[in-house]
């Protein structure tokens, strides 16, 4: 059953962030500049998340980075995402709390399901759970795991999580076979949390359309992104799932000159705010529903950059 606006309602965070034909803005944590070192300072991290909420950003996004892998070059927000979600749940009231994304093959799905349900319950239904198969091969031998079979383990893990959120389920799965009336608690606020699949996660496009509550992807040229989002939507409809949201990340370096032309940076661009505004309007027009802004390469003061975005962009891309 789909609501009149198109997306199936799941939890308050999902409904505040994702609306058909509209785009909202979020931020990747840590909300700081750290270009010279893969390890952020995490200075003022809570104050900046609270500022993001006060200014009206729709979501903040954590990452699952168990090891500081030299070839990856980014240690993320340092703290375990589920521990950090618990802290943020108690320090915020409205902003959606996302993870983009939990690497399912390196964790037991019972622990993921319990941690995610706990964060969702503690935040009043604000959790958005991105999931992925993982893209850092160095982590797998460190955990005694095979990198090559991560696709199969991703599918098994997702199946386990979806089943174990049900009431006292009994099922067989390669990760284990709950039964005998045992139950995993707590349950998510709405009975499940949104499961947003990142990239392909070693799966077929049709499998992604059938099993994900949304899709997380990366920046591409506008023509290519439009084609890919159109194919995603066509597949979810063909699978009998109706329309589902799509979101992407974007690194930005917002320059003082409002009219500064764009220059490419890693997975994003450096530009004035007018180009950024036009780019976001184009993404909205092709069906992107949310953009997670990453300020790692932003040269200007972070607090003033957040205020600028809030003043000049958020009125056009509001959360619900």
C-alpha cells in the first residue's frame, strides 16, 4: 500500500527525508575539513550536528569504517556507527540519522539488526540504514573473511535482518536458525527500518529493485545519472514495488564568489553557490530525492558554510 505521494511510508526519518519529485539535503559526518590527514579531529562534532538540525538539514550520515586502511585514505567519523548513533539519538530531536553504509558481510546480522532497532527506537524512528557489501579488500583478511564471497553473504545477511525483525520468527539461514519462540528485541519503531542499498553490492539490478527500500549511489554526469535513475525506477515498478527513492553523495568546496565556475574535485566540485544550486535543481528534476553533502574539502569556515547553505539553498530543498 503506497501513500498518495508515492513512496511507501516506513518510519518518520524516511518520510521526512524522501519525497517523490523533491530533493532534500543532508550532511556527511564528520562535518569538518580534513584534507591533509585521513583522520579527522572530530572537534566540535556534536555542536555541528546540532547546528545542522537547527538549520533544517534533513539528515546526517555516518559511515562504517572499522579500520583506517591506508589505500582508502579516510577514517570516517572514527567512532563505531552504532555507538555514535546512540549518542546522536540522545543529542538530537528531529534530524534523520543515517548510515551510508553498514558493511553487512563483516558483521553478524543479528548484531546489526539489534543495534539498528535500538538506534531506531532510541531516536523515535529516525534511523535510515544504508547497507553495502564493502569495497575495502584489506579489511577482510583482518577479520578472517573471504572478500570474494561477500555478495552471497550480503544477500544472506539482508534476509536474516528482515526476518529477525518479525515477531518470534523461525527460519533457516546460513548465519543461523532462530526458533523455539526466541525473539530479538527491541523491534524498530515501525516494525522495520528503511534498508537503503549502496551501489550494486555485488547484486543484479533486479535484485536491488526487489529488496531495497531505496538506493544510494554516487555522482555521475547528469545524462548518465538520469538514465540510471530512470532504470532504477522502472525496475522497482516492474518488480511490483512501486516507486522507491534514490540518493547520492556529493563532495563540495563552496567558494566565496557566488558566481564561481565549477572545478572538479574528488566525487564532486568546487564552485560558487549559484552553480551548486543549479546542479541540485537538475538532480531534483531527474529524480534524485536526497543529496548527502560532504565538506571534507571545503576551504571556508564550516559553521559559516552551513549557515550559507541554510540561508540560500535549504528553503528550496526543505525536509518535510
